[in-house]
């Protein structure tokens, strides 16, 4: 593993990070993802909302996607059971962060603003020199296995409007999760009509494929169809909240064909179908995102 810099201002950034970490200098320790994400607010908002974080301990890059605004997902290994994930939007015109970090890099950050958008706590990256790549080539986290009921599907209020019953899933925001032994139920749900239900014997959650690299122009991955059973489905948990339009729900967002594990003997045939979709695919035009 090699320590590399993310900008020419590395020396200055490291000096700032050292100062922030030194009690002798009278400065606070860098904020962790847990510090930013953990909340007891009923609406799920971060206590750091609208604050600028001078030094953020950061985490491992687990995902990158271009959907209008470049977006990066970070994971803090010290918090595997909750409050350990966060997304960053790169607001620099040069994509200074997005284009210079890779999945498996561990990065720290300076001068990032905390904002809430559509229910998600985000870091707003605007200082092109405000990051350091601490290590490269790190292993990605093992997805945390949760029951679908732990990230429970919303409840329909007035027809076509959907609202979460509780904020119990808030601690899993932006984390890699896995649900097991689930079957696809209703489809065509949610704001963009691209959500579908995943259920086990005890409960249900919503999932979506809009960040899945193996989806072309359709709303769903080729493996997803009503009645399809999966041994497991893995994804990043996001929230979509716009109560003025009747939406407030969590969704498990898949990222690749490997997000789905199908039972034998249908596995080979379905995976072949997914491979064909990848081979013939092209970059999706932006539909939506946090």
C-alpha cells in the first residue's frame, strides 16, 4: 500500500491534518463519518447539517458514479454496524476528487460542507486541494447482512404516495448491505417508477437499479422480474425524500450484475443474460439520484 497525494497542495493539507489531530495545538480531532452521520433527530438530519468540516477522517472509496453530479461513496471500517457510510458530491468544475480517486483508495478530506438532499446526508466537495489519498488498493468491506424488515419498505398513504414508518434504517445510509433469500414482488413503484419490492418470510424492502452498471436504458436489471427469487441482493442504501410530492422511502441500490446471486440451476442462464446486457450496454443518461 502506498501513500499518495490527491493534489499539489499535499504538504499544506497534511500540515492542516496534523494540526487538527494534535490536542497540543488546541484543535479538535478530525470528524469521522460516524460523527457526521449519527443522529437522534426524528427526521434523520445530521447534527452537522450546514456546517463546514475542517478535517474529516474520511474512509475507503467503495463506489463512484457519474449521474449529473459526480458522486463518490465512502465507508469507515471502524463502524461496520451502522453510521459508517456517506456520499460525497464533487462540485469542482475539474472533477478534482472524482477523477483522482479510485475504488479501494482510503482518503481524508478538508473543508467539506455537510448538507441534506432528498433525505441523504452528503459531503459537498468544493476545495480542489481538499483531499489526500492515504492508501490505495484496499479491500472493499464485506456487505452487512440485514433483514429486509431492517430497511423496511414504505407504507402507501394516499394512492401513489409512499412514506417510511420509521427511521430505523437511517444508520445504514450509504453502507453496503445484503439481504438474503428474497423474492421480487411489485414493480413500477416510487418517484421514478423504477423501485421494486424484495421480500422474505418476515418483511419487505425496496430496491432500485438506477446505479447498476449492467443496466442500459431500462429501469431494471435483466435479472429482476416479478417472482424471481434471489439467494441474496447487495447494494448501497439510499433515501429518497420529497414529502411535497408524496415520497419518503429507503431503497437498496444495486451496482452491478454481481449484486444479484440467483439460485441454481437457473443461475448460469440468468447470468448469461446479464452478461449479454453488459456487452450490448452503453452509458445511461442521467435519470435521477441523491
